[in-house]
C-alpha cells in the first residue's frame, strides 16, 4: 500500500457492510466509499479526528440492503457525492462513467464500470487496490436478479475488467458475511466458486439462477431512499408503502385524499377515456417524453400520485420523478383496475391538461 495513503476499513455489523476511508497524508484530502446511514456519525468523527478534508463520497451502486449515508455526510462536510451515471439520478454531484478519474491529493482513483449485480455498479481502482462493491466478493459475488441485474453482464465485468488487473491487486468488497476483510485478484481467479477461471459463462448463469435468495430485508426502504442519496422521501398526507422499492399508496388512501394531492395519469390518451376511465381531476401526461416535459414544469415540492392501468407504468413514472428530485411521489397500487373494482368515482371525458 502507498505509504502516503491514509486507509481505514470500517464495518457496519447489521448488514455486514464495509466503508472505506482513503486520505492523502500531505494535503489531507480524502474520499469515503460506501458509507452507511447507521454509522454516519462514526465516519464524520473519524474524518474530523484525523484532520481530513473530505472531497468525495462514492457509492459503488444503489444498495438494496442498507441506506447510504452519502447525502447525510455531504450535508455535514460539503463533499461531492458520486455514483454511476447509469442510474440517471438527480441527487449526485458527480455522474460517473467508465474510465473517469477522481483525484484527491497525490492520488487518482480510476472508475471501472462493472454492471451485473445492478445495472449501474462501479468499481474503484487505486494503486494496487480495487473497491468492488458487490460485483466481486471474497469467494463470491452479488446476486443478479433485481435492479437491472444480469448474470451475463456480471460474468464479463469480473472476467474482462476485474480479472484483467494484476493478480496481486487487493480486492476490497462492500460486504462480507464470513469474517474476511479482503482478497486478491489472483486468489479469486483461482478459488472463487462462482467465477474462477474454470467456470464458463453458461455455468455461472446456472449457478446464479439456482440461488433463489430472499430479497434483502431493507430493500423496500433502502432503494427509494438511495435513489435520493439516502435522504428519506417525505409524505405529508399518505401512509406510504413500497412495491419493488417504489413508494406507493392504496386506492382507499387516495380516495380519502382526493382534492389534496395532484394526480397524473401516465397512460395513453385512448386509455384515458376507455372503459376504465380516469380519476376525476386527474391530469394526462403519457409515460415518456410527455411526462418528462410535464415533470420539468412541475414544482418538485408537489405531492403527486401517478396512475396507470395496473400499476407498472405508474411505478416507472414514480421512479422517473424521484430521479428528478421529487420527494413526495407515489404509484397507485393496482391502478385503474383496482380503482374500478372498488367502485370509486371515475370519468371518461377529457379532464385536466
């Protein structure tokens, strides 16, 4: 390890997450990788005790098992938050791409795009170290069955990108559940039971398909919060639940609050007036460019419920709005199908615009 580098590997025990603090001994500029909300104050105190000037907070990906502290620590330190541009999030200061360089003091971190666990996973390479997030773990790898994950992408990310690094490169993962703190590229090429060099792409795909893991316990709160750099979504009138990580409200809850919240229907104009009709005083903005423009014209402080036929497109619209900085947006559970089933009022004439 570079003698001019300050290095601390920190641990959050509930989710077995590693956070890494890197600092320059001369300029005192520092970088924090994958901070966790529960240990944010610990990390801030360590940075202060060491007299460091935190320049960057980097997440390897949108985590599903814990809430990132990137936004919280930014508020306390003024550091810039960075994450993959693949997520198209509104909250980061840096939208990072493959090959991009992040400089602190005399040191340079190189960004490596390593998708597969999620579509936007990044690894951070510095000297003889690489911080791999969930792309490559000690004797394992991250799952590939949600958030745009792909076994094929992860196989090539590890084999073509990470395994192309020198074999003595030290691998520092985002998690470990067996008590290990690090590994090496050479060790994983030889011994990783999922990704060693004797395993084919087809075998790896079969291995990952057979895992059938339960979803992380915190996924419903972690993913939407992490799309906001860990800052919680705030509701004024609804009791919010989550579906596939997207904030949602029930038809019953919306019906009781009609007139107190804006409703945007994201179906096509033909569907807006079909047999299911539309909710009275709702606005039509079809998912895609029309909705994108509508959101650009909206106040991000507005509380909005998105509606479609069954709830899928409204979920996509809610995620789009969150990525644009909206904090109080929701998908209607079950869409107009459920709204009609409950015999709530609807119209078939062209309403709001």
